[in-house]
C-alpha cells in the first residue's frame, strides 16, 4: 500500500566515520517500521495503524539529528538527509491515506472508531500537502460538534492551516521558537480562546496547553 521505505531512505552509509553510524541507526529504524506491512486487502484499522507507526517511528528518531557525538556541520548534514526522508515518507503516507478515504469523505469515531479517525488526522496534520490538510479540515468541521472527530484534533488542524497561511490562530495550539523561548504563534483573540475551545468541546484551557507545550521555556531554533 505504501511501498518499501528503504527505497526512500537517505544513503545508509557515509564516508564520515561519525555520521555513518547515525544514518545506519536511522535506516534501521525505518526498516523495523516497514516490517509487517499489511496487505492492501487488510482491514482498515490495520492499515491505519501501520501508517501511524511509520509517522511515529520517524518522529521518535529525530533526536538523531542532535546526536552529541556530532559537531555542528555534521548535525546539519544529518538533519538535511533525515529531513528529506521525513518529507518523502510523509508524502507517501498522505497518498496511502487518500486511498483509504471513505465515500463520505472522512472517517468518524462512530463508524470507524477513534483509532482510525485519530490516525487519519495525524497523517493529515503532518502531510506536506497543504491542500490535503485543508480538505481534511473542511471534512472534520462537519463532524466535530457531533463528536465524530476529536475536538482537539480539529483545533490543531484549524490552527495549523491558519498558521501556514500567515494568519493568527484561534485555539492556541501552535508554537514556535522566538528569541530562544517557546512561544505561541499570534492569536486572533487570546481572551476568547477558552470560549472557542468550549464551543467545539475541547475541555483543556489555554493555560493548561501552555504548560503542556512548555511555552516560555528555552528552545532551539
């Protein structure tokens, strides 16, 4: 359904003796994730969980970019190679997700189960295709108030679409690094954030989210 990831991976070796083992570990992680790929005829839940596993494995191993054994130039080189892989894999999981979409246009908690619905959201949220994420947002908007998609998932996608367009976010879910500190992207109206969250059923307050996202804490980038 998605094809061998190892064909997408950066070179798994390098003439640089310090970079080589880092790339080898990265490729090993991708290889491990690829094992047990479901058949195209496998149940929807099984296929979705596989896509989620690919998404999670790549992001769980991004720490390799900051391997303390590497100097600055080596980290940048590794980061560029791994970043290329990440974008390619995200594009492939997006394509796979498109093929799984139901005739109604999107998945629902009631019909497909939360694991499927949340998994689809995760792939769309990380997709390099902004138009597909906007499509997902449009479909999720029809389902959020009935509880057929999770309110937090909807809010995060709404904010990400806005931020990618250079617009202020509504729900306060997206952050960036500003002058070495974690900060929220600009908000439409900070005083109205909790009310906006309540209106879609997201119980967490902005203050709680700031704590979870470590707003105000030191960051790199």
